[in-house]
C-alpha cells in the first residue's frame, strides 16, 4: 500500500479513480503530515457495491455471533498492540496531546470488547408468549445491511469505533467516510480489521470530502442505514438526502452544554478546588473541540466573583503547545478555519457586552508552539447572557461563557435553554437537590459532581437537535439491527373467516 492508497474497496487498497489527492496538515505547525486519496462519487459507488455484494452473497452472512465477537476481541488486542503508534498519529492529525491520543485508543479498545461481550451474553432471540401452546413465537435480530458511517474530526478513531464495532457485532457490512481533516487513524483501523480477519468487502473506506463522498453515501439507494456524527448543518443535509430512500438514520450532532455550579459545592476549600478544576477540564480539554464540552458555566451569584477569578487565573496557566511535547496540556485548534471561527465568536461576544477575563487572543509563539500553528488561548468570558450568539451557538473552540443565577428554578431554566441537549452537569453538596436538578435536565448525559466521563455500556446521544438515536450501550447495538418476529403455528388449521 502506498501512502496515497487510502481508499479500501473489496479488500484492495487503492488511489482515487480520478487520481485526486489531498494534503492532511499537522495543526501544530501547518506542515503536511500525509497525502491521502481524495475520493469522489465514483469511488463511493464502488465501495457501496462491494459492501452490498459482501452483505448479499459473501461468507460474512454465515458468520456466527461467536465468530464476530472473537474478531472484535482480536481488533481490541491489535489496537493495544499499536497503542503508541495510533496515539501518536491521532495527536499529530488532530492536535490533541499524545496522552489524550493514548486514552482514545484505550477507550476504543473497551468499546470493541464491550460489543463483543454484549452480543455473546444476550443469547439468541426473545421468546414471546403467544398465549397458546400451539404457537412458538420468537423475536430475532438481524443486521440492517449496508451501513454508511460518516465521522467528524475531533475524535476520529473514537467516533469511527463507536460505529464500526456495533456494525460488525450485528453482522452488517459498511462504508466509512472519516473527516477529510483527520482521516489517518481510520485508515489504520481498517488495516487492523483486515489483519484481524474481516472478509473482503465487509469494511470499505473512502477518504474524501463531505460533498461528494458523504452526500453520495447518504442518498445512495443501496445503503440501508446512515450513521452520522458531526455538526447540525451537515446532519440536517444527511437526513434530507436519506429521506427519499427511507433509510434508517442515526445522528450524533452538536451540543451547547451547561455546567451548573451551586454555591454549596464550593463551601469547602476542597469542594471549591474540585469544581474550578473540573470547570476548566469541561471547557478546555482538546481546546474545547468536544461535542460535550462544558462551554456554558452557569454559576450561583454568591460565588461567582471568587470562582471566575480563580478560573481565569488557572486558564491563563494552561500550557499550550504541540501535543507531542512533554508538559503540554492542550494542543492547537484543528484548522485555520476553526481558529478563524473562534476569533469571530470572541469578537462578537465582546461587541455584545461580554467581559474578557482570560485569553481572547492567539498566544505568543514559543519553543513548543510554532508561529504557524493554530493556537488560541483558553478564553473566559464573564457577564454573558442567554441571548448572546456565543452562548447560543456551539463554538467548538476554547471559549467558556459565564452566566449567573439566584434560584434553582432560574438555574434550571438556563441549563435547558438550548436547542441542543447533548450533555450537562450539576455541582451541589446537597444530594437531594443535585438529583432533583439532574432529573429535570433535558440532556442525553447528565453528570452530578463530575464532567465528561462516559461508559461504553451506557447510551450516548442527545435530546433536541443534538441528534437522533444513541451510540454505545444496548441501544447503540440496536441501531444496527432489524427486529424480526417469527410466529410459528405448530398446529395449522383453517381459520374459516371466509365461508366459501
Ligand atoms: P461536520 O458536520 O463538518 O463534518 C462531519 C462529517 O460529515 C465529515 O466527515 C464531513 O466530511 C461530512 N460531511 C460534511 N458535509 C456533508 C454532507 N453534505 N453529507 C454527508 N456528509 C457530510 O462536523 P465536524 O466539523 O467534522 O465535527 C464537529 C461537529 O461534530 C460538532 O458539531 C460536534 O459537536 C459534532 N460531534 C458530535 C458528537 C456526538 O457524539 N454527538 C461527537 C463528536 C463531534
């Protein structure tokens, strides 16, 4: 396989049919990291045809659950074997720190193992009591068919794996299209699937742009399911393109996630320290390029001054630099476009009356921070209110907005005042209040006195415009299945509805 043979169709690595290529940049210095094939609609059609053949007539349909689970476990082992290499690729490709890259590999390994265990442990179908000893009724699960998997640039390997592992576990074939900005670990993942023994045609990969590759996948008549993770605008287009074919569609979209802090959580020094530390982590990990980033701090008025002062002090001290450098805590933004978007959001917030408490500009270059990299300083904006653009829209940059409240009702109203509904947190020393509050938050994941952890066995997804469907957990497997009811009459006899 040469460097630009990044399209994988029917078990063969190849260049784009058109011969087109794309440079993938390292966001820490804007140098070329790799050159990949720039696939088009023709490559996409070929990949879908291969997936269709492998589903309809290949050996894949005959595999047992045990065989597929064993394959997933082999992939998990291979991921661990290549942990350092993959972590490094992800760090260079996305800008995240090497340690974050390694953690992603571990999380992904867990997801592969989880889905292997899930399909093994659930047993066969579900026998249904039909109310008659003469009837055997069972609900079984079957694969949906050919799946189109479209992923974003912020967690490339992780988002790919949340789709690939259940798609394989359920017995589907697929075509995956990673983000054109960060395709490299998905290429590596497909190599591992081949090494683990996946038959040709089951896993196909087309590197290329959202339009035409993603758009063609979403509308393609031979695709049965589209699972998309990305922004609201592209997700809406995918849903529209998939609608005429009545495909199954799963959408994991953006978020504008509240982090609600009650004063009682800061009553002790330890409590205060923890809440500030986690608010920083919620907002600034991976430079805020996280769908579940806690980008909206909603804090009780009585602790606001002390909390925001400490937050801003610590935000200023975050060590920005190339993700592979020792001691660096936070990498660059992924692209020049993302940097420009961040700058525009901060400018608009200041015009709308926000008060800058930290950041608000690009940091000075340094030994670990090339001048050509897409770095932006962690930015805390005080005096924000819910009508501001920076509070309403997903910035996907290192921007934390601060709003305040006086009562629990007001805090809840602010926390739920978003068109999204992906994730959010509440901090309180009063367990009853924290649980009451969490119970009323309209978000797919709610943390009490924590931020960011997720579990492969618990569903992930959003309320509102954060998406449709769920990944991970049993529901994350169900997305890739059709249910079939098999009703067997053990004593067939005429029903005599019609007299003649
Ligand atoms: P994006 O929507 O720009 O792109 C996502 C993917 O869709 C890419 O592969 C892109 O090439 C493709 N695409 C673009 N236009 C398309 C079209 N018309 N048809 C089909 N595919 C198309 O998103 P992004 O900028 O790569 O990622 C950031 C977004 O992803 C944020 O909004 C973030 O919140 C979201 N995200 C959500 C989750 C989640 O779990 N809910 C996780 C990670 C990221």
